[in-house]
């Protein structure tokens, strides 16, 4: 069983490491990956060995709560609820902190101290009470989790905040009651205690809001699917129903302005559809009877009747959202650095704080007050949150931004690899070309059968193939008979029986391999180098040559030049004939090409280049591309391709626009740059801040403010990826 579930109580990278470690120890749990940005865990477990309830109980004993939900987790709504709760605590803390801060600071200024007639001892008692309210109500957000973890011998960011503010309050109260100037305490830090809690809550509120923004792209995808639809009843009328009640084969009426609730085929009507949220394509797409439609896209201008072909989790939109959700929760390899550091970060900070106090108080013989302040500042300046959020927020935003533009990235590893490739290998048909070659001529070799008969025999076999050549033949045929014993030979052709005749249709070289005589050289000399040919054999004898012509995409030349400008090498790996591939390569300016390749030969070419030290991306859209897509460092499938290609690929381009390939590569590079910036600021913040605090150069309030906003700065930096163009 695989589930993504919310986890409460996580605040920093130390929490991530502890939750993952605790879950992986449980028998029956095979994997657990935490996404701190979404506050969820991707859990893989065996239901026969362990129940979800027992997993939740085990994690609870470690100080965290696994939230078991029957309905899908809405991250955006959950984080909004969290933001509202934190905002409430923030304003409670602020209302108590302002009078403490203003009066504490103001009483140091003679005009204000002279104007206020309240005795200082009464003011200090009031400050003590107000700060205690802050600690007990808003502060419980830090103290309760810290106490739970302490009972299990663990610590996190809550530990640092709780110790820092708790020590400041306890010290101030001791001074107020029993100090040398009891009742008029000269070194009280109630203002620091309340202000620190307020600043940290402000940072948490902004951080949660930023996290919610980071996941908005996925929520936008999820919101595309309609919850109500008009379904045809037995009497032919259309009745409203929940989309959960729709079954495959049902007829739905989709009115103008409504989104399609399911994947289906138009059986009546025609018009235009907006597929922009799914593919990133801004122009409306014309649809007519027989065309497929995708759930979540919008019917713009005409009523259509649609027959459901896929529902629920089987729809394209559901598969995409599932991939995006899992991808946003996956970890990039660079995250391992943060994981290693986080495991020792908080204990190290606690140790440094204690050593600092000992050095000041025992070795340097400083006063207790002068010794405790640097120790408190160290606790408050250290920020494990920024370190823990450096990678997951960038990954979440980047994968969401890609999905919004029709670029579906399977996992964080794919996003990381996309920026490291040096060679991009293209399949020709459907990637560099339109992928819809037209049947332009039939060369009849024998007069035994008429043109219509030859078309009928060919289409009878080719109707079972998704290859563009096959679809072109079927499209132009007037009579498509049933076939028997049909078998496809990837990269070669097809065989079958039509009307009692043995039919073979495929590449000319394959026809020779099958033992039939064909003067290939003479045939090739007759036609242009950019054309492709299939031979048709009936009962063991060649009877016709089908000639096809494909057109280069309008954007292909521009794309290739842009890739060259980005210092990337390009090549073509195609199963098509030499003359056709050479013609395309020359026109596009691609220096390297390999033609006539079978699926395993494409794989061998890629493997050879990898052994030579190259990192390749393979771009394709067909069944015969699947092995190559799997072998390449990065497999990119065009959205017009087959399910097997898309399931094998690391990245899927939903809109079949090669510009998206460049966008994906640049998104990867920008993401890695943002992650490195995040790590730099997270590290430099602690490297500089902790020594400053240790040397007494950092006031606890400034330390708390800096810590609170360090996480916000990391998330804000990551959100820049959402401006992807």
C-alpha cells in the first residue's frame, strides 16, 4: 500500500530525519519519505504485516502525529487552517508583547518614566503576568512539542525556542522575586521573552503561507475535475449526477463553459476546448465527433455528447496529479547533505550554548546575567528550519510550475538530472516532425489487385497499430475488414490474415529478411530522400509500395539552434531509412544521426555514449522508444505518444511542443541554482550567527527575529521558480 499522509509536529530538518527513521524501523514499512514543505509523508507499507493505525501509534510515541484520512488530503486547505491558527496565536502574543516592549523600553527614557506614575515593581509584575500568558497560550505551540520530544530523548527547533524563551522568563522571574533589587529587577528580560515568541510566530505564519503558495499548482490541477455532470438515462434524457457515479460507457452531455468530468470520445457535436491547464497550450483546440477529450479541460462554445472511456483514477488528469504529488514529495540527491547535518544540528547547538555559558561564568568569571544572554542568543539564532526547507520547497514549486506548463516531472531525481545532460537524442517521427505522415502515393507492383483492394488489405492489418504510418493508411481507407492472427514486430512491421490472405506490411528491408524478392535500390531512386516507404505483401509476394511524407515541425529548427547555443549536442536516433533521416538532420543542422535502428539498437547507441562519459536525454513518443527512454539518463516522452513511452519517461511533455524541452532543462538548472542558494544562506546564516551570539554581539530579540525570517527567505527564494516562462 502506498499513501501520502499529513504529519503534525514537524518543524525542521531534524524532524524529517526522526520521522523517517522512526517509520522505517516499523516492521512492514518498506519506505517513508517526508516532504517538509507539504508536511506529509510518502508511506509504503504491507497491509498484511502492519496496519495504518499501528504505524500512527508508533509514530505518536516518537512525538509526532500521523493523520489518517479517508478522503484525499487537501494540502492547501490544511495549511490554510494552520495559518489561521498561527495567526490567532500571533495576535494574542502581539497584544501582550507590545505593552511589555513599549513600557520596558519607554521607562528607560526619562520623559516617559516621569509621566508614568505606576511603581516599577508593579509594572514588572504586570510584565511577568503578560509574558506568562504568552508562554502558556501562544507559546504552547513550541513548549508542548519540545516536551514530547524531550521525553523521547530528541530535540528540534521547538527545543531551541522553548529553552531560549523559558530560560529568559525563569531568570527574569527569579531576579524579580529574589534578586538583589527584588521587585525592581534591573536585568529583566520579559520584553525579550514576549517579543521572541511573537517574532517566531510571525515567521511561522509567513512560512506556512509561503508553503501553501508552493503547492498551489497541484491544487489547481485537482480543482479542474468537475464533481457534478449530466448523464444520459435509459429514456434518453440527461440527469445530473455525481461524477463518482459515472461508469465507463456512459454518455455525458457537456455544455459550453463546463469542464469534462471524465476522459472520453465525442459521439455528437463539435467545438473548441481549452486544454491550457493540462498542456500549457494557450490556443483553443478544435474538437469534432470521434476526437478524444480529457477530463478537466473546458468545453468553450458548443454542447457535446461524450462517451466515457476512463473515470476516476484512470483519467489522464488523475494520473498526472498522482505523479505530481509523488514527485513533490520525492527527494533530490542533494538533500542527503541536509539530512546528515540535521541529525546532529540541534544537539550541537545545545552543546555550544552550554559550553558558552560555562566559559563565560566559570572560566571568565562573568556575572550570571552576562553569561546567560549569549547562551540564549545561540539557542535562538540557530535555524534548522531553513536547512530543512532548502530543497523540498524548491522541488515542490518547480514541479508544480512545470505541471502548470504541461511538463510532468516524475520525481526530484529527474528534475536534478535534467540540468546535467550534455547530449539530447531525438526520435524523428512525432518529435522533430509532426508525427502524422500522410500517405501520398501507392506504387502498385502487380496488377492482381486494385487500388481499393490493396488499401483494404493494408488497413485491415494496420487498424491494430498506433504507428503514424498505420493511422495514415486507416484514415484514407474506405473499407476496413476484420483481420485474424495479427502480430506486430516493433520497428519492422505487422503480419496477419485478411479475407483468407496472408498479409505482411512493413519496412522494405524486413520484407527481404522474410525471404521475398524486392528491388529496393530501384524503388528508392524513384522517390525523394525525405519520403518513407512500406511494402505490402499478399500471400508471400510483394504487391505494393506505400509512400509517406512527413513534415518537420515549424519550431524544430529554432529548438535545435537554441540547444546548440546552450552548449548541448544533438543527434537523431531513428528507425526510419537512412535517406529520410539524413534529409531531416541536414535541414535542422543536426550533425549526428543514426538511421534504421531497431529498439534494442537505439538502446545500444545510448549505452555506448554513456560508457564514453556522456549524460544523455532521449526524447521520443512511440513504443519502440521505451527501451531507449529507460536507458537514458533522462527520458522525455512527448504527450502525443503512447502510454508505455510516457510511463517509462522521467519527464512527459503534454503539449508536444519542443519548446517545453528547453523549458524543462532550464527549470532544472534554475531549481538546482535556487537549492544551492538556499543551502548557502542556511549555512552562512548559522556559521556567522552562532559565533556572533557566542561573543555576545547579538541581542536575543534580534537573534529570534533573524531565525524567524531565515525560513521565510528560503521559501521566498524558492517561490521565484513559480515565475517560469
